[in-house]
């Protein structure tokens, strides 16, 4: 059996959404689901953008420079 024939990723996209929807609904009902605040989402997006740009520069053979300090990612 090929690896692409197994698991969640090989399912029909509609079936994936149905399963994910059930999991999200159950987590909210249980009270364990995390809801992002605007500040949390902004910080996470900034961190992802910094990482993405660093990786792109490294792939292109450019120096990535020093990692951002905690003051840069607030």
C-alpha cells in the first residue's frame, strides 16, 4: 500500500472537513478549544512571517542575520 493511500490526507476533502468540524465542535463543547485573541493572532502571524523570510533568505544563500530579540516580536 502506498503512503498516499493512507490516512487523513488521502481522504476526500469534504470528508476531512466533516471530521474536523466534529472535532472542533466537540472541543468547544468540552471547553478545551482555544480561541485566539487579536493580540495572540497578530503575534503568531508576525513570528510566522519572520521565520518564512529567514528561510527564504537562507535558501537563496543570503545571510539571515541575527535572530529577532523578544523586543522585536511583541
